[in-house]
């Protein structure tokens, strides 16, 4: 259970929530775990097998406090829509921001700053753990990315921002394989390739990024944002541009770090991949299960969120970031604060 930014998040499976006078009573296996005053809560988000009493749902609806249901793994399932729901106002604000070049640029700049800063942090962390001559190469890449961060305030258009992102990406991917300590020859990366993947490391990146994008899309929907209308990524039919925006600052923290850990622990090995004709690579089913299990455990790891100052499961960070963005779009925050990993 987490109470963050006035939203109550329930992740413990088998939890039962019901109304107790003016409080939400939280029970697990019929034992009371918490009593939370209703006036402290603006919304409830539950993951997986969590029950809410009809009276609690009705009371939350009367007070215009949404309930969001997600799968145990964070996939968006449904959200209550009350007669006075603020979703329409939030989406109007979101669409208005997307039509304002200056505001769009500002949100995109902060999101991109978070991405590059987290890439730099990931490189410096690996430099402390690396072998032989690798540390200096990784530290130099971190310095180069830091130089690109310094250029972000000077960008005057989205194309200029994307150019900075592209330069930083080339630096990052050129040394990515140096963060690996085992089976480096097999997992050596020749460059980023999406679909189809041209090497094993790209096959894993594509798979994990798809999972992370789904998490971010669910987070957007859980707070009432439109996952299709983003700021850094161009709008295209069928593309969850806002989810991809939120994902940028979490790629190095959630996805890349998970892949590096799995390979360095030999939980992913060359036998987990199939090389096809035409120079394409796919992941075996058992290996996909290993990856998903690791991501599930990683979601439970607690980090200190730089805005809330609270210990928070990593799996809830996309939801917090979506809520922080919603607060900015409503005018409650002067700018969007990206997630910066320590």
C-alpha cells in the first residue's frame, strides 16, 4: 500500500477495501492494516486481486474520486467516470499544451533532460563495476552526454531537441556493450535496430521496451491523460506518443538496467536466442518468462522519489510521473519534473 500525491495505491494481492464511517478500511486476510481518512484521498488505484466494497465505490463516486483497476502487472483495465469527472478538463489542458509550441517544447525539454541524466548515471554506475580499460571509456561517454544536457536549454525547436537526443543516443549505444561483463562477444551491439532485431541485445531491448511502454500507457490512462497525445514524440495514428514520452526517462533506469543485470548474472545466455535467416534474432519463450519475472521483481524495488521524497516501488514511478505531468498541465506545477534516478 502506498499513499502518494493523494492517490492510494494498493498492490498487495487479496486486499479488501471497505467503507468505515468516513475512512477507507484496508484489510488483508481479515486483519486490519490501515484506516485512511477519505478526505486525504483523491483517488484509488488497485493492482490485480484487490476488492472494493460497493458502498466504498459509491462513496468515492459521489465525492468524484476515481477508482482505477489495473492488472497485477500494471496493465490498465478500467477507470470509474463520475458525473463531475475532471478527465475532460485535464484532456482539454493536455490538448491545449500540445497545440502550444512553447509549452510543448518545455515539457519535451524536461523529459529529455531526465532521459539523458539517467543515461549518464547508468554509465557512471557501470564504470564503477567495469573491467580493465572499460571504466574510462564509460566515463568519457558520460561526459559527452553531460555536454548534450548542457545544450538542452539552447534548443528552440523540437527538431533541435531531437537532434541533441540523437547525438546522445549514438554515444550511449556505442558503449552499451561495455556495461556487460559476460558473453560480451555474443551480445555485442552493432547499433540500435528495432523491428526486426538484428542481434540478441536489440531483441531483448525491443521486448523490454514494449513492456515498459505498456506500463507508461497504463499510467497515463490511470490519471485520465490521453496516451496518444504527447510532446516529444510526433503524433501518429496508433502511436501512444505520451506513453513514449514518459518512457524516455525510465529506459536506462528500468529497462536497460534490467537487461544488463540479467546478462551479467548469466540469466540470459546465447542459448536463449534463435538466429534466423536474413540476420534476424528472436527470444525463446522460456527466456521471455525469465525477463518478465525479473521485471516483476524489479517493480517491487524501492527507490526514493526526488519529488515526493518517499520510498516508492519502482513500478509506481510511471504513475507518479503521469500524475506530476497532469498537475503541470492543470497549472498546479510551474514545470514537469522528470524522474532522476540516484
